[in-house]
C-alpha cells in the first residue's frame, strides 16, 4: 500500500510538472504580447530551435524524471516548475549546439563570480569580485530559456529575453531564495558554450541551486557570500582543475599540479554547502579540511583600493627639499652638476638593453659578498675610486649606475625564521652563518654559538651583566621624565650592534630605529633583523641620515664608537637636527665614568661642546651592577639660549638651510633654530603614546590640502579609517596570511602611516618608506609614534637580503615607471623579502599584470589577484627557488 501511495504521488507530481511547462510557455507569450520592447534590452544571438524540438526536449526530461525513483513528493510546486523549465530549455539548446553570444541579465540564484566587479574600499564592501579562483563558466539560465521560447514562437531572442527575466525573477524570489543578479554581465561565445555544458551536467545549479555569480563581501562585518574558498596546504595551492584559467584573465590564482584533484573535491564540497545549508555532513567535511590546512589562501574578503587622486597638496617632496638645499651650497654646485652630467653621459653611452620580465633569464649575482650582497654598500668599483675613507666614506651608499638584475643566492641550509618573541633570544645559525662576532664579543654577551642556533643572552657592551632591561630601567631611574612608552616613544639607537637595546625596548612600549655600518662587526644588523628587531645599515659619516628634522624623542649611544667631539661637533650636530626640541641624548661610554687621560680629555670636550649647543645635562648616573655610567642631555625648547650665548661656535645655520633636506645632503657644522610658532611642527611635544597614533598632528590645519585632496586633517582621518578597514577585514581575515609568522613589515610607499597604525596592536613592526619624489609626509608618521625613512626605489635599500616577512606596495610600481624600469625594482623586492615571505601589490591592472609575470618567472606562488577595471591587487609568496647559472661578472661598473 505504501508503494502504491508513492507511485500515486509521483504521477501527481509529474502531472503538475507537465502542466507547469505549458503554463510557463503561455505566460511568457502573454507577457511578450502586452509588453513593449525595452530600449535597454540586451541583444543576444538568435538560436535556431523548433517548437517540436522544445517539446521533444521537455518530454525527454519528463521521461527521465519518471525513471528517477528518488523524487521527494513534498517538493515545492514552484521549485519543481523552475527546475523542469530550466532543464528543458537547456536540453533544447544543447541538442542544436548553437553558437551563443548572450548579453543578458542573470536569473536570481547563486552563480559563479561575475566579471563585472564592484569594489568599495571606503565602505568595506567588495561585490561581484572574481577572487582567488578562476571563474566556473555557467550559462545565463534566463537567456537560454528566452532563446528556446523565442525559437519555438518564431520571434527574436531580443524581444523575449526581458519577459523571461521578469518571469524568472518572480518565480525564483519565491522558491530559490536570495541570490545575486548582475544585469550587465557579458559572456563570450566560448563562455556561453561552456555554460551550457555546465548546466547539462549540473541541472540543479542551472535552476538556481549553484554558487552565485554575484559575490558579496561585507568587509566591515566580516561576512562573505557566494565564494568558494581555496586553501593553502603548507606551500601547496588547492584549486579545481576544471576551474583553471590563464594568467592574463582578470582573475587568477596559483595552481599546483599535484593537488588539483584534491582541490576539486574541496571546492565542490564548499559549493554544495552553500546550495544546501542543511547538509551538515558536507559542512563537517569542510570544517575538517579547514582545520587540517595551516594557512588558508585569500578567501575573497580582500579589499581593492581604488587609486584616489593623489597629489602633493600642501606637502613638498624630499627631492625638492634636497635639491633646493644643494643649490644653496654654491661651493659644491658645479661639482655635483659635473657628476650628474658624467653619469648621464655614461648612461647614454652604454644604454641598457630593454628586458621584458617574462623573457628575462635569471642568474645568480656574481659578487664577493655572495648571499649578503647589498648593491649600494658593496659597490667595490665605486669604493676603490674614493680619495679617502677617513670619515667612513667607504661605508656610505655608493649605488651602481645600473641596478643589478640578478638574484642573490640564499644560504644552503636556510630555514623559516624562528618566530617572535623567541627569535629575540635565538635564531638559526644557518640563516646567518657568521661566527666571527660571537668570538669577538664573547665576553660582552652579544651573541653565542649553541649547536644549530645563535643565541643572544640580552647583553651588550654597556650591559653585559645586568642585561638590556636593567640598563633601560636605569635610564628612566636616572631621569624619570624619560617616561618610556608614554612621553618617549620613538628612539634612534646609534651603533646598535646586534640591537638588543632596541629588541627589549618593545617591553617598554618603545619603537627603536637601530642602525650600524656594514663593517668588521660581521653581519651585526643582519643578526638584528633575523631576530625581528628594526635595523638598517647606515653610518654617521659625511652625509645626513635619511630622516626628517625634529622627529626622534631620544637618541641613544652606548659605546657606539662615534667621535662626537671632533670636527667642531659635526656628528653631534646631526643628532641635534634629528632630536625633537625638548628631546634627550643618552650617552653611555667610558669618558662618562672612567678617569683614564684620554677619557678625561674627551669628557671635557663633550661638556664644552654640549654647553655651546645649549644642551642641558639633566642627569648623570653610575650603575653598580655593570659598573658603567651614563649621562642624559636635553635639547632646548626655545631659542633664548642661542640668542644670548657668548660664543658663536657652533654657528646657527643660515635660514635658507632646510633641516628637512636629507637625501644625499652633506653634513654641515651648524644648528637650526627651534620652531617657536605654535602652528609649526616642532614647537610642541606630541601627544602621549598611544593617543598620538590616532590624533591629527597639531600642525596640520584645514587650510592645508592633503595628499588625497581633502583638507589635511580630514585627509589624515580618512586615510586612517580606510586602512583600519582594509587591515581588519581583508589583510587579517581575507588574505590567507599566517600573521604569527610575520614580524618584519615594510610599507614601500607610506603616506600618513595608516597601515602601520592599523597594525600597531599586532606583534609586528613596520618600516615606513617615503619616496623622495612623493609628498613629504614622513614627519606625520613620526608624530604618530611610528618611524620610517626616505628612499628612492630606483636604488637598492640599505638592508641585508632576506630582511622582511611582508612587503606592501600601494601604487608604487606605476609611479616609478617614469624614472626607472620595473625589473630592477622587482629584483630588489626579491632580495629583501624572505623565502616564503609575502608581497602585496595594489596598483593599476597593467602594472599588476607585469608584476605577476615577473614574480611567476622567479617561480613565486601567485596566491591571489583581483582586478576591477583599471585597478588590481596581487598577493604573492616568494619561494626557495634560485637559478643555477651565475653571472659572468660583477653587476657594478
């Protein structure tokens, strides 16, 4: 009896289905007759199909349904109708095998990602974006149905498609549920042909049960709909083979041949979970897969920053500042012009051959420094031409006339760096295989060799027993106004060694810019960076350091080997330029506490010099544990002392001398006046940390125009709000980056430091670089309690290879094209990024496509690309690959 009831119900359902087919056709004809042609109707190719073919196809589907014994009698009437209509029309179109060029609206229901993408960074939304995985081509169900009905009626598809869309929309809203729709989606004939096959294989998806073509992302609330998440198993990318797409398409992803089959199962499972939310078994499988995968690939929540109309606004550039400063120095003007002319003539005499990224043959650099090669510091040809090195000229930057296009080799046994904070105490020996410093400084607890590790006990020349934290606290005890982590936030550590001072400053909420030269203290800065401590290779020689004036709260020197007292205090006057009015210079060295004749003489000279500079000695103390001493000087906050002092040495700088000019500017033995106008930067101390991170600097006012065209305070606030959304909803949640493995970050084109401010609660530090031809906003970054440096990305950066875990380039490469080629810049990115490190590029689509080709040629993993019209974003991972061929000669000339 039960069997009889089931057959009876089945026949009833099938009868209803057949009735609906006829009813739907009559409705469509009726709508067509009463509705005038829409001027906005999207043209479609004419499909040649007869009424008999349509009926035959419908009967075939009905017959197939009769043979299916698994029909659920409780299915909704309208759902059955929609399924049968879609299947019948698909079968009819497939029977004729037409060439379709359909430009029609999408029926409601979930479908794959539409090529018509919409990104709204300011509101944290990304709609319709093709993300991570290539699109799965499925046909427009409405267009196919319209084509079949039009053929049966002898009318054109153009006149029928609008009616079909309206009817399908009415039905699916009641039966299928919510789904995305994009009426402007275009499909090529090839796409439509693939779509027909897809519908034939997956009739449920054709009726509206598949994945949505309109993807919606709510980055502000962390929601994501209609996206198949592709995951990364270690360094392997999972992606469906059927969904593979060439790299030059608008949306691309990396694929690993060995994992394609497994990826197909993962993507298929997640798509089913979207279509059938009640299928708990499928959901459990997806959750289990996610637990097994240590780091997910970008899941579609990545925001795409549409390039805002950037301008200089009220900001000048470092190039302009430095160039103007150079012009005021008449005694050097002619020589510099001659050098520039000679360099230009050399470049014209030996033009570089145009090299495209995809066809470039990669080779290893052939240099004496091997895996530690820094192009601008290891230019042996230029160093040999120096007339003298008495002022450490050989440790300064001497960049090759043609940047290298070779790749730096990696240490043979390189491993992923140990994670912070463990890395502060130990690193892998094979990552920085240098032992000379451990032997040279073994009595000072700098670094020790311990099996496969290099360990750092936390000692230093001035705190070898008590350790760095004891020494840091000693400074505050000597002068409490230092107030680590509140008043004093940004510190410059001169001659940092392995940077244990800066490494333990994080415990006190202080950010320290450490620097030391690349000298006989083998790889000291490289040790610091491998430990996860901020550091650069630089020297106090003949040039200004690449920082603005009046930005550091404290400058620190612990036995830094800098002769402050000689040459009229030339180097100490550079410290005077860098430290804020009211800021401190902390000096711990033997002249402070020892009584040897040489030390006594140096101390006497320092006392006279600092007094002449109007510095006040506010504290001097002696440590009983390490038996060292230190002294704290304070820079004046007014010009009263300058105006009333009796001596004229060191002199005040000429008013035309720009203290902010720092790019390739020679040192000058003079002091700049302290700003006294309350509206001028430097006249007040910044807000305490952490409030200063979010406060608009007091010297930005509404009369000034910001970088993005708004009033400067509004520009600042909007930039910060934007990057908070991007970081919170995309970089942390949607980029698939394991942030536990990220420590050293560089923003290659910082503006107001919004990215760094948004990341400040993470266990990362950000090196903000402001390009010399960009608006000079670096003082804003320092005012917020962060740091950075001026740089020209047409040259090499002053750091060791494999220094950073993540590089971020926001519209950098496209702006560099006017001055230099992309290839050398990309080579520099490869040099400073660690293996398995990530690169995020946001730029115009043409430039991003060029970068994609370049990183692929270096065997990087392209983890994600997103594009919208002319804008695009890339996330790529550097691999361990290195070429085997070596360059025939050194890259410098």
